């Protein structure tokens, strides 16, 4: 096997390596050498998704990796996802191909901000989306995914105040579905999902009047979809509020010829693979996460060659964060994740 060129860092991204047959062969050899399992989030580029052992949502991937006998977990995603893998697999080495791959949603609330918010509302139950840092999870009572957020909040004593963070659009969806008045919602957002606007949705829906709509609850257009369907402008039966895992489940059984998808564009690769006969189109074709796309073929190669970048979570934080995840799982299966 011929070794590939050395990855180089240019413009803040690892480059210089093509995802060709030689690359795939070296990745496979290095993976076996390290007894590693490669995880790829649904928003990764197709080449990374295709080389991975498992592709899916972050929490589902972390749980799956914990069940393997791999010594090393390589998480092709953003930093909080690798943290979750470490929380659930404390005795495994967890690597992320680029430690600078962050998340605007996870960064929208810090542990200090959550600490202050809790102090302002003593006795409130904190529900945090899994798209948060380990430190935030450690201050959380119950985590949730987009597929089970409604069930998690509905399970809480109706007399208890709820602090929901960090995504304001998912929080609005939960409040609408539960009818709960005593829920306070943090004003955070994913910059990519927030950028999928009501205007994008309305334009695409009008242009494709027979298409189904798969809408992630994090999207800025989520409330508009409910409004438009309520007003009869969009057929209510066409609107599906889904986690990315839920999108895949629907895709495998849909009878539609065309589906408009409101989430990060990397999801289209999985959807098209699940139902190749369906025409999946993005509501906003610019909805691409620059952080997800930092996991390049060159970055993955460097990661496996050099054992970089390792992600660790201090035990006292990991233990508390794990408890908030286990509290969620005790309520019911977390579904397809975020």
C-alpha cells in the first residue's frame, strides 16, 4: 500500500488528500491497527459518511460505539458529540479529526450562564438538548433529543417550572406541543438551522405544491410551517416535524415523489441512499455547517495516523453529565437523536 501525502493545514482546514481508493485502503488499515471504530454524523460530507462504520445522529452513534469492543472511537462530527462519546465510553480513547470543529448551538449557552439562570429560578427542572457541552450537561437534570423533547418535558411535574436550553426553536416546538406555560426557553440557536427561513420555506412550498416537507424543529422556519399549515396555505398532511433520524424513517416508507428537506444539507446523502427513487431537495441549499465540513479526508487520515485530536472529559463532569443522559433514557428511548 502506497502511503498518501501528508495532510496540510490551509485556511483553518486540513487539506491535501483526495478521498480515493488509496485513501480508503489506508484508513481501513489504520483503523484495524488502532482497533478503532469510525462514527460519522449525518451532516458530514458524503466521503466521510461512506467510509464510516456507523452513520447517524450523535447520541445514537455514541451509544452504539459504547457497545463495540473498539479501543478507539473516531468521531467525525463536532466537539460536543465527541464529548458525549467519551461520557458514555469513559474507558475508550475518543478522537475527533479536528478539535476546532465547534458548534454555534452548543456555544450559545455556557456552564456559567446556565449556573446563573438556575440561581434565578430555584427549584426549576433543567432540560438541555443533547447539542450542548459536557459542562452544561453536568448542570442539567434531564437531557433530550429533538425526537423526545416533548415527551421529556411532558414527564415533568406540571407544577414544576422548566428551564429549556439552548435551542429557542426546539423550545418553541415543545411549548406548543405540551401547552405548558411554566417553561422558560433560552434564546440560543444553530446558525445553520436558523438560516432556513420562513421565506425559503414559503417559496419552495409554492414552487413544489405536491411535495412533502421534512422540517427539523431547530429550523427558523418551523413556526412558519405550523402557521402556514394552520392557515391552509400548505396542506397540513404534508408537514412533518422530524429529527434527522425521524427523517430517515419517513423516507423509507414515503409514497411521495418529491420531498423538501429543512435541515443541514449533509442529510440529503443519507436520505437519497435510503430512498433513491424519491427526489429530495433542500429548502435552503446554502444550509451547510462549516464546522461539520472541517472533517475532511485529510483530517481523518491525520487523526488515525497520529492519534489526534483526543477529547477528554474530567470524571467529575462526565459522571454528572452521564446522569442527565441516563435520566432521559429512563423516560423512554431517545429515538433518532438530534
